[in-house]
């Protein structure tokens, strides 16, 4: 079982169909839209960060026995949904003096093509639309909460906050509601949402570890950096510097603590009693492997740097890339 390649043929169809649809856009928007399609094409070398946005319909289709043509339509909707929220993020992240408002009309085109398949598949009174509203609300709350708590108050993230942060990707779960309702098993929505939330949390934690330098530079108080503060019994983010962070990585339990959450999430996926999704479990295993590799890399770097002397380690060690 290979969650990253078993559905290559179906995903090739999806991206070709998206390209054809973008070809119907007014000419002034086509190049930018095609740039999105190329930048986030699942077939680019090394691309898998947002794979769940495209492949989840096929993974769930195997569990819930949904027709392959329907899975393709929902996957195509997922591509445009992803692009729509990328536009929202880009506009919200505009720095003073920047101008990105010209993305908004393109975002509306993405929104139309994201919702179109669902309008065909679900009547107005369908449970699907209630779930859609819930996911939009989760995304909206998470986005506003993050800005107020971290960008304004510089509050440190706790384990209890992880689910709220993961809800920045709550629109991924729209696929859960669609597939559950179409399969005649709406009661599956809750368990599927719980499992996908677990995957989204693990994905966020992996990003936090990989991007800690950029987050620290930008003042983003991630859960990973909160574990560094915990190591020093600090509450002030401004008290940190890169040398202290590296020291905590090598001599503290930061990686182990984050990995423990990912392992707990994996147990949650595997222990779902009724709606096991083998492809989702297999996909999450890639996160476990990434953290295992990360821990091994830290141990090797620690050994090498200490062999060369503590001062050399303090100045030149570079977790985690090699």
C-alpha cells in the first residue's frame, strides 16, 4: 500500500481536468491560476505536503465504497478548494505596502469551481451543507484566534491549542462529509473528522520542527518553540536565541515530546473501531518516520558537535538539515 502513488492515474485525470477548467477562465486570470496548478502539482518531485487535499477522496473511497467517478469530482473540488484558501491566506498575510487584492477575483473563480461539484451532488437540505458550514467556521475561528493570540499577544502555544491551530486546515474535512453522506453513512462524519484532525495536528507539528528558524525569526510562538521555553522554565519568547534553542534540542526532550503526540495520534487512527482508513494510517506513518529520522539526525549531530568541542557546537551546529 502506497498512499502517495497508488492513485497516480486518478490524480493525473484530476489535474488535467483542473487545467482544462482553468482554460475557461478570463484570459487575465489564466496565467496566475496555472501558476498555482504548477506550484502545487502533486507530481512535482518531492511534493507531498498537501497530498491529503487531493488524495483523501480516493483513500476514503476504498473504505466507504464510493464510485471512482465521484471520487475524481471531489478530488477536483479539493484542488480548487485548496487554491481558494491559499488566496485567502495570501491576502490576509499582506505586509504593509504590499498589494494582493487583485488575487481576490481569482479566488472567487476558485470558490465557484470548488463548490460546483457539491451543488450537483447534494440537495439544499443535505447534512453535507451543515458540515460545510462547520468547517468554514472552524477555519475562520482558527485563523482569527492565531492572529489575536500569537501575533498580537505573543501567547505561547500549549498542547490544548493544537487542535485549534490544526483547524486552519479544517476545509480538508469537507471531503469527509461528502464521502460519508454519499456512501449512506453520515454517522461516519464524526469519526473521520477525528482521524483527519489527528493527521492535521501531526502535519503541523512536523512543519513546526522543520521551520523553527523561520518561526523564531518571525516571532511565531509554535508548540515546538513552547517546548523549548518549557525546558528553560521560561515564559517570555523574547528570552530565547538560536543558540539556546539548539541547546534545548540536543539536551532537552523537545523532539521526544512532540514525537509522543504524533505517536498518540497514530494510535487514535489505528484504534478507530468501525471506520478504519488504511491509506490514511499509511500516510500518517510517513510522519512517524520523519520524526524518527529527525531524532536520529539530532543524535548524530550532537555526537559530532560535542566531539569537536562545545564552543564549536554552540556556534556552528545546524539542526536539522544535512
